[in-house]
């Protein structure tokens, strides 16, 4: 049985104070969520120090939204795996489509970041997904499997086994137009098959996930949770989503 994961990607939302207030409200709300759902919060870097001590009980894990591939050096604005580990970060999103679109992340840098996260003791949540143009041209599977293979290229079997994947169709992100769960399931089956060793890998769906539709995704055999943007910003809404993720039998 693969682990269910609900990860909140806050993107560029919440100051340190706002993030701390979220956690204070959120923790009591997720007390009753079954342990088989791993809950992860990925605040901006500047909120990690405020959030981290509040998560020391361990029920909710801390994630970051990006990591550089070097441990230190002349890389203005970047943050490394050891810096994240110091804040007890356990997960890091790598290759989000917004990083690829606005910050120049490529298949190569996504691969370097994935390897650096693993070497630094972090669990990378490697995000892949196609544009609407690629989808309309019938190229979804080719694109998504290419991105997946590129991100994991050169990793040892043991490292591949530590990766989490996320399928986020770009046209579904922040649009309210979520991907049909069966369609997402089929894409994930192709991802799982494109690199050896992904049978037990959690694959999350991302793109307009909310507390109402999450169970439609986790009811699918290949979908192991959600990578959630907008619906993770409100404690009640994200707690409800985490509870509903586990409401289906798998
Ligand atoms: P939304 O849930 O706001 O569509 O964002 C999805 C996403 O990009 C999560 O990484």
C-alpha cells in the first residue's frame, strides 16, 4: 500500500506571521486525520523558521518549494539542501511548472536539484506536466514521461525509491479546470512505467484540487494524494481536504 500524501504548496503567499497563525489553526483540525495521510506544508523560505518549531510533534511535515543543486556558493537568491535541513525540512518541490516557466528551470536543472535533494536527505516532490498546447496535440504522455525520465536520470535504484512524483497539468493549475481523474490516472500509469522502480512511488495529482474533488482522485488506483495550491491556504479548507483524501477505500 503506497503512502497517501497531501502537500500544500503555498507558492508566494503568507508572511512568517501569517504562516505561524495558519499552523496554530491547522494542527487541531488535522488531529483526527488518519495517519495513512502524510500531511506536508510548503511555505515560502522566509516562513520556515517560524513554522518549523510548531511542527516538532511530527504529525505535519515541513517542505520547501525549491532547492539549489550546490550546497553553497555564489548563487545569489538560492537556498541549498543543508540550509533547508537546518530548519528540519523533509520535503522539497522540484521542477514546479512555475519554476520552469518563470525562473528558467530546465530538465537538466530539475535533475540536478532532484539529485541534490536526495543527497541532502530531503524527499524531492518532482513535478511534471504538459501545457494545453501539448495536450491538444495529443502529446501529454510523451512530454510527461520525458520530463519524468529526465528528472530521474542517473539516480541509483535506492534513490529512485525515495522520490515522490507529482503530475500537474499546467492548464489545470489555478484555473478551476481540474483534470478528469481517470485521465490523470492514465497519465500516472505511464509515468510509473517509464522508469524502473516506481511501483511503490507516491504520485500526487495537482491542479485545482479542493476538499470536494480530492476523493475522486485518491479513489483512482495510481493517484496517491494531492499537491495543492489555492485550497491549501486556508486551514479549514486544507484540513478538510486531508480528511477527505482518506475517505475512500483503496
Ligand atoms: P492550484 O491548486 O491552485 O490549482 O495549484 C496547483 C499547484 O500548482 C500546486 O503545486
